[in-house]
C-alpha cells in the first residue's frame, strides 16, 4: 500500500501548504478477532432448513408415530386434533384466505413444508425445545401434513419427500421488500 | 399551518375545538397568573416537610426510580400456559422526551428471557462466506463501534386498530410495542468483510440463543448498509430482556428482525422461510394474498397526553404532547387536529429530529369544555403521510394484523374524560 501512504503524505503536505481542510487519516483497519469454525462444528450446530431442503438431516418418521408424539408433546396446547386448544390452530381450516376471518393453518397458509422441520426442531416442544430427534421431527411433520389432508396416512416422511411437497398456498405471498 | 381565512391570529380559538399556537403565546401570561397561587401554597407546606430535617438515604450502586413512580411500569400480556411467551408494553403515556428507559423498553419474547453467561456465548458467521468465524463477547467489545438513537417497533404494534371497535386501554397498552434508545455496537459490515461474503449471497439468516433459537431472514444489502451488532443500550450493556449479551439492530425495520441473544448469522442466497417470516409477520390482504417481507415500519404518530383514561379537570390550556417516528427516515412534520381532522395545525418538533428515531411533538391547546376529538398526523422526509384509519383499511382490509400505523383519535368528552374512538 505504498502508493496509499504516498498519497496521504502528499495530501498532508498540500493541506499544510494551503492551510485548508485537515486530510483524512489513513484508514485504520478493524481488528480481526474471529476464530475459524470447522465444518464439522457448523454441521452439528446449524438449524436452518431452506425451502429446497438444504439443512435437512437424514432420518424418517411415519404419520402414526407422529400422532403418538403429537398427543404426548403438543395436544395439551394445540388440541387433540391440532385445533381447539389455547395455542395456534394448526389444522382444520374452513374459511378461505379471502374470508375476512380467514383460517391460517399449516394446510391453508404455510407456503413451505420445510418450515415445519425448521420450526419444530428448534422450538418445540415449548417446555423443552431442541430435544426431539430428527426422526421424531419428521414424524411430527408427517402427522401435521396428514392432519391437513396433504399426505396419505401411510406416508413415511424424510428429507426428499418434505422438500418435494408443494404446499397449497405456495404462491400466496407478495414479496414486498425482498431483494 | 392550515388556517381558515376567517381566523384572526390574535384570538385563541375558544369554543370551536381548534388550535392556534400563536394565539396561545399571546395569552400565555394568563396561564402564569393562574398558576402562581399554587406555587406559593406549595412553598408554605414545604416548611414542615420531614425530608428537610432528617438525613437522606445513602448512596446506591444502581439507582432506581422514586417509589412514588412505581406505577410507571411495563404492562405485561403473556400466554397463560407459557409465561415467557407474550409481550410487555412501554407505558408511553407516562413518559416524556424521546428516550425509553432501559427498564421500560418493550419486550416481545417467544419463549422467555434466556439467562446467558457471556463467557459461554459466541456469535458465529457462516454459510456463504470464505471463512466461517466465531466471535466471543470480549473480542467484539474491541471492534470499532457506532452509536445511533433508534426506535424499535414490533410489527404487531397497535394491532387492536384492526378491530371493529376502538379498544379502551391506555395509549401505551395498545401502541407501546415501540421504544427508543441509543444503541451502540459493531457495524455488521466489518464482521461480514472479515468472514468474506460470497458474491452470490443475498440474504443473512439471524438466529437467537433463546429457547427456540428464533430465526429471521434479512436482505444482505440492509445488513451491510446500517445494521449493528448491538452491545450497549442507552450507555449500559444490554438488558437480558433486550438481548444480552448482543442483539441485532436493524434501523427502521420491524422489531422481530432485531434478533435478540444473537448467536448465528448464516449468509445465504435465499431466505430460510422460517415460521416467523411466513405464518407470522405476514399480512393477509382481502384478496387472499399476503404481504411478506414488509420490513420498514410506517410513518406514524400518537398523542400521549392527553390520551385514553386521562381527564382534563376544567376548561384551560393543556399541552398536547406526543411521539412520531418513521422507518423511512426523519419526521418532517406533525399536524394536530382538535376537531376530528377538519382543521390541522403544525405542532412544534423537538430538535433534533433524527432519522428512524422518536421525535417528540408538542402543541398548547385551549380546551373550552366542549367535546373535542384530538388527532395527530405525521409526515416523514420521504413524503410518507400517516393515513387515516379508513384509508389504511380500504387498502389492506382488516385481517393483516401487522403494520398498523393509522391516525389515532382521542375523544375528549364534556366531562373531560379522554377515550379512544374511530
């Protein structure tokens, strides 16, 4: 960066001679204190699951197993069938999205099935988030999709099937300020 | 100032519910004369006041408000089944100026406030970068920092405005999911440059270290432009409920993006489409389509005094005071009406009016004892004008839930009681 120093010296000399504005000081770098993170560590920590399925782990789960898990971990707040509880209505939309009191359930509103895995793995159950295995999260996703009439009762959910599933409201969003 | 041609500036408008600042200034002496006897009386009482005659309290390590102000507190609205799921509102009607004290800054938590040991906390920058990096808190405190006075507003603030009937609650308990503080932290662009962002990247997914690791996608351009890793709030380290030891600061954009307890930033070529940017924080329109990635908080204002639940004791001069803010930039104008929007007068803006920051506005008003309707209307430097409620609903319907920023109307009845009306 010799040319830069020369430029700065020249600017300082000019300022001295002309008595005008103080020249800009040379750019001071920020410290570089980040510690490299290994790929293995990142894979173990990363929770983001993208709509194309990137971030989904291996594993699988059935609708039947999901029903058992839902009854144990979720029904207390969400209701036995994913509705009628104190928490979000997850299933059973009857009023369409253009109704003034539309039902915004997983089946009627959510644009991507991968969001189920992303959210359940990191945030559920609320009393002990992050404690479900990948198989259990696939099973819960399967049951919720089945309860919304989107997959058959004998489906076994895995990464490929979840990423490939096209949700009914996939094109229902206007990306107002997205790049 | 909008003025009726028949108005005479030397006459304060009495009996018509109108405002005239110049008229008030000419008659200001009347108010001073009225208040003099009260001051004299207070001085006489003071002779017997016990605190004049006994030593006071010792020093304190961390000062607290007067016990007489104990009712100036956040109002909590939480999920009965999950105590840490809900909100607490800033009591805007009890505060003046523009800075929200740290203990009164609004909260929105999805699953409680994590009690984080800063020694064990790391911020990891990864994804589409040359070198994934981990930063500890002590290291970040050595980086160049910037301080900025900024409001943060929850996307769901004021959502009762969508209801069919006007909600009867104090101003802060409806509109208090907004607060304003000086935030100090490390410009995110420095950390992104250190990790080396891939040319094809366009989004950054921020994730918190709360129970649920809440995640949100933010355009890379905004992150580079003016976002901070916030470390200090009004001069002190962040409060736990505001993200200790670090949170994202995203100037002017909706609160949910200011991810608290920030632990990971994944640079990506697409948004993650998390639960909170798809099924929540999106606004359903009458067409059945939903607005998504509506980041910028609208141009907005609110009269905090007088406001719901307060009472004007007798016809007299009152100070109208309120707050205006816009995610688009500076507030350039606030108009106030005392006759439900038929006539408007410019309020004085407290300087400096900073971009994406609370601006306090004030205007004296002579209440004549008759019913009146007070409104405020903000305009920002980008030319955005705060809409009337009917106009906002005509455009958005009533099912959007988020980003309500319409004009708020307070009715003053002839008995002086102030209530919320549409």
